[in-house]
C-alpha cells in the first residue's frame, strides 16, 4: 500500500516548492515472535524467544516482552545492556529518534540488537500497515511519535493473543514520561517506568544500581542550598555567541588543581585563544571536554594561573565554605603581565560525558547507600552514586556514568555501570587503561567478521588481475622478534645494466578491506593497532593481521610494491608502483639479519640482497642527515616476562642495530615516493603526514641546558639543529649527547595526518622532507589503507569511490586518526608505567645512577638510563621547615642548602613503589648522592618501610 505526503517548502530564492513524499506500507512485516501463526513467523535478523525466560518480576509475573520508548533507550542503555534484560522490542520510531539524538547510544543499541543471546528485535512499525500513524493537525512531532509507540504496543498485545488461545504473552511498555504512561494505561496497555520495572525484578537487585537518576529535582540534596548559577538555554547561548557576548570553547580541567580549568576558544579569535577559569562557581558544573559558553570577566577580575597543587579530598561534599577559603589561596599577588583573560561558564553547549573508571570512596555513615566515586582521571570531579553493593565494590575498579548535575549539589549524580575487578590486578588495570584512553578493544562483531575471506583461502585468477607476479624474487622481511603482523618485505638485486633494483613490498590490506563495509568502518574507527607491554589490540581481525595479510615466509601473499631502479650511489633513476604477488624467502629478526650481513661465510641470495640493501641504506641515511633530518633519541623500554606468571622480571632499554636503520631508510623512501605520486594525481585529496617546526620558545630549555655545559645549540633550522647536536660532544661525558637528543625530542611538535586540499604547509620538519605520508604499515594503521586506495587508483589497479575524493570526509578521517594515534601513544606509555610499577613491586627498593633532565623550583626530574625510566625527586619535607631552595631559570639550576644541581648532573637515586594511594600507585624517587644533610636518604635503606617513619622524613612524588 502506498501513502503519499505533500508539503510546501520555501526555496532559498524565496519561492515555494511542492514536495511529495511516498511512504510504502506493508502487510508482511513479522512481529519477531517465532512460531507466530498470525504473521507466519516472518522476521529478519535476531528474533525474540518463543517463551521468554525473563527475570522474575513482582509487577508482571507472566511471560512478557519489553517495549521501551526513546528516553528509556537514551538514558537507561546501561540497564538494557545488562545480561538479565532480554526479549526487547525496539521500534523503528524509537531507533530513528535515538539516531538523531545520540550517535554513541545508537551504536550501543545496534550492538545489543546484533547480539543473538539478548533476543532484541527491531520492528519496522513505520512501514507496517496496522501500526503506522499520520501526524494529526495541531499535533507536534514528539506527540505523534509517542502515539505511534503506544499504537505499536497496543497492536502487539492484541496480535500476540491471536498466537494461540492459551497464550499469556504480554508486551510491557516501559516509559519514564508520566503523561505517556497515563495515556497508555487508559488505552489498556500494561505500562511501567523503568525504575518501577527494575525494582520489581526480585532475582536481580543489583540492576537497581545501573539505573540512571534523571529527575534532578528528586536528586537535589536535601539542604537545598543553591551553589551554582543556572545554565542559560541553548537558544540564548547561540545568540550570545553570535553577538560576541559569549565565547564557545572546549573545557579543559586541570590535573593539578580541581578548582582551575582553561577553555580553548573555537574559531579565529587569536587574542583570547585560551581563557582561564578559577573557583567552583566559575567552573559552574562543566566537566572535562564539554563544549561550553563562557563570559569574559572585566580586566579587574582577571587572574594568573595558580601554581598551587590542590586535590579534592573532602568526603563531606556539602562543606562549600571550605572551598571558598581554598579559592582565596589561589589568588596570589602577581605582576600585571602574568594575568590571563579570565571567565566563567554560563552554559553547556554539548556534554561530552563518557563512562569513567575509578574507585568507590565509601561513605563514613553506616548503612548509607549514597557514596562518592573517585575517577582515575584527576580532571573528572567526584561523582555521587547510590549503591547497595558498597562493601563488595571497595578496593575494586568500577565504571560509573554521570546522569546530571543539580545546581545545589557539590558533585554530579551518576550510577554504577560495571565492576572491572580488583585494583592492581593486571587484567583489571589493562582494561582500565584501554577504557580511559578510549581504545576500542571489544571483540570484532559478527557483522565485521562476515566480511573476512572464507577459509581455506588461496589466490585466484581474478586476484591476479592488474597484478605482477614477483614470486621469483628473493624477498625477505626483517622485524622485531615475535612479530606476527608483518607489513613489509624487501629485496635488492643487480640488473643486467649494472644498476640495482630495490623493492619495498607492503601487505595489500586494501584488497581485503573494501570501502564502506562493516570491516572498513570498524578499521577506520579503531584507526591504529595499539601495542601494550604484553597485549596487542588489533586494528583488523587476526585472520588478516597475523595470517592472510602478514608477509610470512614460504607462502604466496598479495602485496603493493614500490620498485626503484638505482645506481650504486643510491640515486633513483626510475620508480614503479604495482600491485603484486610475492613469496618471501625468509622472515628474519633484526639480530638474524645483522648476523648474515656480518658473517664472512654466508653468501647466499638472501644475504647478498641484505648486504646490498644495507650499503644503499647507509648512503640514503647520510644524504638525509645532510639535508637536515634529525636523529633524536628516546629511551624505549622492553620488559622480559616470566613465562609462567607473565610478570616483568627484567627491564632494559632497546638496543638498535644497523638493520633497524636499514629497514627504516627504505620505509621512509617508500613513504616519500608514494606521497609525491598521490599528490601528483590527487592534489586536493591526498592523505599526507606533516611535522610542524616547533616555535623558537620550545627550544629555550635545550639551548640553556647546552649553554650550561659550554655548548652551543642552534635552532634556526632543522639542519643547524642537527649539525649542532652532532657537534655537542664531551670526551669526558659520552652520554651527554644522548641526553641532549632526548631533551631535543621534548621540544618537538606532534606529527599529524592532514588532507592536502585543506592545508598548504606539507613540510615534515623531523625528516627534512617537503612531502611525506604513511604507506608501509596498512595492517596496523588505517591511514596507510587510504593511501593504498589512492595509489591503486593512481596506477589503475583499483577503482575510486565518492568518499575517497571528498576532502571534507578525508579531513574528518584525519581528525579521528590523529586522536586515535595520540590515545594509543598515551595508552602505551601507561602500560609501560604500570609494568614498571609491577617490576619494582617485586624488586623492592633499588639505588641507581641517574642524570638530571630538568630542574624545577622545588624538584629535579631525572632519567635512569639502565631502565629508561624518568621520575621526579621532590625537596619538600613534611611537617618540617623546608630546605633553602634557590632556583635559577637562566642557568638553569637549583641550589639546595649549599649544593647546586645543574641539568645533566649525575646523581644517585633510590627507586621504590609507593602503594599508599591504591588508585594512584607511584614510582617514587629520593636522593641518595650527593649527600645533603636532612635531604638525602642514607645508602643503606634496605629495611625502609614506605608507610613507616621514612615516609615522614621526605615527601617524594612524581
């Protein structure tokens, strides 16, 4: 049956256009209940259970299905995701509304619907002849949708009665809208609020904790004292932003001080790019990463960023007067030039709340159900939750979601979502760091896995189309030990004309991942593989990453090859890009490849190829460095694990060989060659990577540190920096050069992906290359997959698709990739930090030599080369007068009593694990040598108890 809607629409030119929309209604849409005689049991996708084994409910004891409205889906998704809740009918009307209002919830509901064990059924009520309703005159869209949901619920109950005479199946309508519930009851539909239904589930009392508390009035604290000013409505905020009264920006809370934040202003207002906020009332219930509207305060009220470290430790959440006293501490007398533009939050434009990991701070009041939750991320405020499980959840990592923040409450309200496990346990802490860094790590869904090739897989004639057969070449791969996702392989051979042919062969991942399907979307969302200390979170399913795409030896594999003809001076004479099929002759580690190159007895084809590659790589590297490429150093740590307990038993910095450099040179060359090619073909939509030059101020610390050792570091160009770093040698202090390079790394900007049509600065500062991209690691980076697609189109090996040539879509992809790469980096660092803690937990207290990297006003930051470990030694004594500290920013140096510390000085430190704060365990360092009375810890502290008198003696921290 066909219905048509007619409406008039105003055109831009001011005319009126008649639009007719056709709407098809069908009789063959199944209700989702298997064996339903009335509709022949027709349904698509996961279905409801014929006899639902629902949790025992005191309100509806007979078997039933649930039918929630939009608000229940939006706000109570944590309840619906619980394994106890099954057999839910999700209406098309509800799904469409959720999609328009919250993309993250929409994705979660799609995932639940795809989970066959949950028995969620999507019913297309908008196309069912008996459940479709038209909007009546004077009825708004919201009321029409509410009516459509009630009509569907009523239809279901009548329809299910027809299934069989003795059938007692019911459909229970779940809504938190009072009016909607009343109307449903009037119409004879069994209806309850989500809270009523959940509280009726006698066998699952823990589900109550997962209820979001939505009514802010009900949850306002009884004292009723208004703490915060009201947020302005969105319409007023938008007007104010348009007129310039308010500024829009991203709220960034401080890690160091819970009473301070900054707002990064969106747009081109260079003058007030960053606005400082101080004090609870001015922060006005904004949470880290929210998009807010701020009002700039008059200059007389501007403040300077505070240097005070303030952690929110108050258990009595209503003691707001104390907060005002603390706020006065922040306002120290400073010179006028230190004052920054200061503002206050007047409204929230977009909440960016996510589920937060942390620990329960149990209430002191016995039998209390109301407790505070302390997030692991210090930038997030504490959250008040109600739970009956407080004693079970103590000492555990849990997840909590924020529901709202009333004006008269010191903290936001939230609800318990999930118990992750005991604090300090490896599995639990890994889960926490993945969640906190927003690393997608759930198993790949069935929808994604359905696009993988069927096994056993082999190369077909169709696969060979537009592809060269290079299986005869002596190709091999060189990787770290234990590598299973082998992206790249190399070959080098002499041609008849005396020149050399060099090939870089990269896994042809884009052959398996086709644009737009579920596998492609999931890879794009993940953006990168994340390597933790003993776990790898793959970007693509294992069948591809460790098998079909991995260029293992002695198997045929599809590749994308970049082949150069070079002379013996490593100058490129010709470049060719082709899709290929290869058969690697060896999978070597860096050490194995090095042994072959150095061995006098080995002269086989693989070894000859490696020697040729190594010789050319040395020339390429020398030439690159002459152009001004930087060789920077960062101490990378590797853990040796106990094979049974998987605990770290040894920790060492990575050793780099010539072969590491050999592989790197050819990867860089391939990336540069591909960047030039795709930019030639697609000047407006090539995906490239750039590394901006740091502003001169970034180098101040490096220049001053070198000057203190009578060395000069020039920073006007990358070339002069590279050359002065090469010259900065000290015969008596060989490690000095490494320290300078580590310090230079800290001065650098972040490299980023961008779309060529949206930018005009392509330069890669660190590599001294005018153009660069990522082509060589498509198994673990989605950027490379896009680059492969662009290159394939450029060489006629594949066809294009609309998104590939849409620079705005590409810019969005780059934005996500930059975020994912940054988060992966932070997650990897957090994993190293956690494993370092585990290592020192088992090792106890150790003394090691260290070098000073930075001096601060009250501390020194040191690097311990043996472990590649960095830490801070604080010089503040608890409950004792502080030592005399004189800080000189120019030299830079810190004088403690009569001892002066300079950058790069050698010291001896004690390393220990402080577990006094379960949530934030830390590696703490204290000074052993040089000896400063009352400051240094005696050399023999083997019996030191960190929770005993030694802890009082000196306050140490990181």
